[in-house]
C-alpha cells in the first residue's frame, strides 16, 4: 500500500528531501567501471573518423577522376553546370575534409557575437563530431556565393528543409581557409572540393535570398571569390529526424544558419525575410514590440511566411495545428535564449504564440484572447 | 563516480539511461581533460559534461523511440512506501517525467546538488539572469506537474 505524500506546499526543502528520497531507489552502478574502461581503451570516434575520412576522400577522388575521364568522352555535349549557354563542366566532389589543419584566420579577429564566442570551422566540426551539442555556434569561415544554376543532379521530390542537401547544395561550403571552390577556366565553370575543413551551410532559414544578398553586399567583384562571413547556426537540427535513414546523418551534419552576422567584417542588420508579402496585419515594428516570453540573448531572424505552404516545411511539428497552419500569414521569430534557438510562431494579428524549443517540442502556446498579453494594436488593416 | 551516476539518474530517472550517461560522461571527461584549464573548476566542468551526456542519451533514446522497462520501474511502482517522504519521491519522480530534460537538469542541480545560481551559470554556460529565468520556469513547470500528479491519485 502506498502512502500519500505530505500535505502542504512543495517548498524548496520539501523538493530537496523528495530528491534525496528518490535517489535511494537508484540501483548500484556495479557494472559501470568495467564497461567505462573498455570504452576508454577504444579509439575515439573522432580519431577513427579522422583517419577514415582521408581514405574516403581518396576513394572519392579516384572515382571522380575515372568519371571525369569517361565524362570527357561520353558527355561532351552535356552541360551539367551552366553559368551561361557557352559554359561546360561538371561537379567534382562533396567530401567533407577532416578538421586537421590550423585556422588561417588572424587571431586578432576573434571575438563574440550575441554572447557566443566566434569559432573556426575546424572547431565547429569538432563540436559537431563530439555529438553533444545542438546549441548555437558563431562560426567564421569563407563562403563563395554561387551565381550559376546547376543542373544534372537528381531531383529530390520530398526534400526536408532546411537540412537535406538538395540539387547543387553539395557545392556550397563554409570553409576554414580561403579556398577557391568554384573556378572558371576557358569558359568552363567547375567546382572543386575544399582541401581544408569545411561544412555545408544551409541558408534556407534566411528566406532563400541570402546568396543574392551576399552578392549585393560585396559587389560584382565579390563573386565567385571566397567571402569571409560570420554565421550563427547549429548542427543536428531537429528536422533531420524527418530525413530518410540513408541521409539522416548527412542531414544532422548540415550547419543550419539562423543569422549571418557579418560579411567581410561588416556587421549586418537583423535577417528579415518576407516570403509572404502583401496582406498582413502586423508590421516588423509590431513584432519588435512583442514582449518575449522569456528573456532573450538576442534576436536571430524574423520571417513572415504563408502558414499553409512554406511554413509547414519550416515547422513541421505544428503542421497539423489549424490555429496557425491555415493562416495566410505567420511570423517566425527566432531568438537566442541561453545559447539555444527558440522559435516563436505568431499567427499574424491573432494574438496566439507558439513557442518551440530547439528540439522541436512545443514549449508553450499562449492564447491571448483569454488573458492579458503585451500585444500591440494592429497598425495596418488586412487588404 | 557515484556523484556522476547520482546526477544522471536524477535527471533521466531510468537506471539503464543513467548508466549510459555516466559512462559517456567519464569517457568524455577523460578525453577532454586537457581542456580543463582551471582545476578548481573541475566539479562544475564535470557536471557540465554530465548534463550534456544526459541530454545526449535522452535525445538518443527519444530518437529510437524505445523505453527500456526495467525491474526497478516495477519495484518503484509497486514499492510499499513506508514514509511520507517516499510518497513525495514517487510524486516527484512522476512529475519530473512530464518536464523536458533541460528543466529536469536545472532542478536537479539546484535542489539535489545544492548548486547556487552563479555555479549553475558556470555549469550550464549561460548568464546568471538566464539561470534565474530558467529556474523560475522549471520550478513553475514542476509545480504544475506535481499538481497534475497529485490530482490524478
């Protein structure tokens, strides 16, 4: 027979006593020592990966060389990459290099952004390979804006955004060193895999306009040359779980960029993407005036999108909730809270906020129709 | 070793997961020991690794969508509870399962390990203000979960 708990309020002392009592249920960890020492005798995964990856890279390079030789004979008339009707060439590889080379970034450019230390690509890879963190990382690296359309790769019918590599994404890199991964020789544009540490960034969260935006920032001479950027983002995005099993680890390794903080040392304003446009009630200023549900370390991005289509891919955990999935305009506000990403989905003009944690679980749903909330009055009328 | 195991069990509440997380902690600590620059911060450093390991194991378990049912579960559920403090422990155990892993972690570190706010900030790697906010939110969530559990009884 189980006795009822103590009567009265659960103050700190009572909680502490309950924790201590609960700890008595803990079985003795008699089997802990031996397996731990066994694990310590094994070579760590990262080290194994470090010597495996060059082997994979070598094999891939040989394979590509063979394909390239055959390709020069068999596919001379085909155009896999076409910056213009006159160009020709083919993709070479997309093998991630091991984080073995030292950073080429000057140390005096180190710093922090939104309280996050700015780290190198190699360090970011080390964090990723440790498999511990999905927290936000501020990474400095080199990005080459791509100006050409890429054809000839398989079309993915059900691509999981923003994590799954799509057509052409395998040529998009954030590299540790200033490497030219795209070059045009004799009218032929080709991509070469980075030699140093590199990761595949995803800029989908920025509304898909980022490459154009980057080009506009650094002018015509910028592309296709490597451009130094500081990007805030994360690995192991929760949406990787929606990827097919054969590409899931690739999805987990995608660096999902939530904000580009600077380009060539030039700080950028908040990333705002309007994929909806037109009829909506609130403005950016209204969203800025919303009281956050908990204190934030900084705002990463704001996006306004159509709840019926694009947003369903962005926040699939809410796709079945008609409170927002049927809205024609929703705001996706991404904040940094305690080093992690918090996404707030706000139905335009409806005084309802869905707050998602970095793991995709719904932290709260506040319906302000029944309670006082610091929501702004609408400043515009829907058309 | 027992301290790490106590912490992982308090956060995860599952004996098998707690052992896995404790193992992960020791392995990670051994391999990252060279990164510890201030030996006086060893406890905070180790607890930070412990919390991260617990999170990783919890996430891995959720991905596999498998929960191992151990005999300890049955023992705990069917246990003849002799004191009221044990009754509280049972309610607390069930209530904690309603909370997310970060909320459990901060409550365990504060209430079981007795860590003050500044040490929590060091362990979790966040500002003290954020710790206050998170602790407040977690405490409120725990109270709601306890209320739900006691109303269910």
